[in-house]
């Protein structure tokens, strides 16, 4: 994942903790916790994820009952692909704020990456129960449906999410994946074109776009094979010396000999007379 990509994912993950109930750094969670939380958000936005985790951990130590701090740290852990640690943080956030949809949505995302699709689906459904049609949660549930090979259900979630947030490059990429899985390539093409336009540094989207374009390209015109050259058999030369010709020649010689003998006899008879 590129640095820009990680930053976008992190900001999106942190927004769970910074929305609905307010930003962690904007609330009175104690001076030390507030300062650490502020620093953690800044570091995460700069791409210093490990340092951000340290700051959020210190903030949690100072204010262990603040659910938002667990969600923020879990969001960074999710970006670092420490999915089980992230799920543990989101579980703690849910325990502290069971009516906040964002904890369920975030834990659903972590469980999705852990391959626990049924548990992820339960969390994502709960999040949508608490906040209907949340676009980020719909994208996450769409991914869970996709991984269960329920492509039509995934497509429905992506459609609803993109109606609310049409410029989500992640949603466009994932909807394109669903279209490809359903062999609806012409519909995947505009999604991928827009995704690349929104995120020119998204090389995965570029690869998907090239794949779809190649599949949709007309096959090259068939080139007629050149006609095989016609081979004309050479006219056979007459053969003079054959058995038949030999017999004819002998016959001619014999006849000529007889004629000569007869002429000689006739000549001798005339002389005798």
C-alpha cells in the first residue's frame, strides 16, 4: 500500500472515532489524554503510524474509559494490518459505548480482514441498524458479501454507498470488482476510469482498468492465410530407348536385310541370263 493510500485509509478509520460523539481531542478527557490524542492524530495523518499508536496508548492510559481513544488507536492498527489488535481495541470501544455504530463498523472491517466473515457481517448489520445507510459501513458490508461470493448483494450495498458518496475511489473500485465477478464488464469500465481519475496514484485501479479494457477490446481481424502455391508437375520428357522401340528397330533392320538379300539375288539372276 502506498504512503498516500495508507494516509487516506488512516484518516477514514480515524474519522470513526472523530464523528458522531465528537473528536477525542476536542473533549475534556483530561489534559494528558487530550494532548496525547492530539499528537496521535497528527502523527497518523503524517503517516507515522507506529508513533501514533504510542501516543494513543498513552492517552488511553490517562483516560481508560474513553471509547473514542480505542477507536482511534484501532483505526491506526487497522492501517498497519494488525487486524486482531485492531479488533480488540474496537471490542473495548463497543463495551464502553455500545450504542455507537462506529465501533461495530470498525470491528466488522477488522474481522472481515481476519476472514471471520459471519462475525463481520453481524457487526456491520448492527452498525447499519444504529446508523442506517452509513456509506463506509455499506462499503465494508459489500466487501463481506463479495468475499462470500454474494455479488448481487455486494453490488446493492456499493450502489447505495456511492449514491451518498459518489467520489469514493474505494467504493468505485469495489463496485467494479462486483461487476467483473458478474461478468458485467461494460459497467465496470466507467467506475474504474473515474477511480483512476480521482486517484492517479492508485496502481491497483490502473491494473483493473487495463484488464477490463483488454477484455472489452474487439478481437483483431483474422488474417486470411496465403493460398498454397499450385505445383505444376513438369511434362515428362519422351524416353527414346524403350523395349518397344528396340523391337521395332530390330524389325526394321531384319526387313532391310531381307530386302538387300532379295535385290542381290535378283541382280545375280540377271547376270546369269
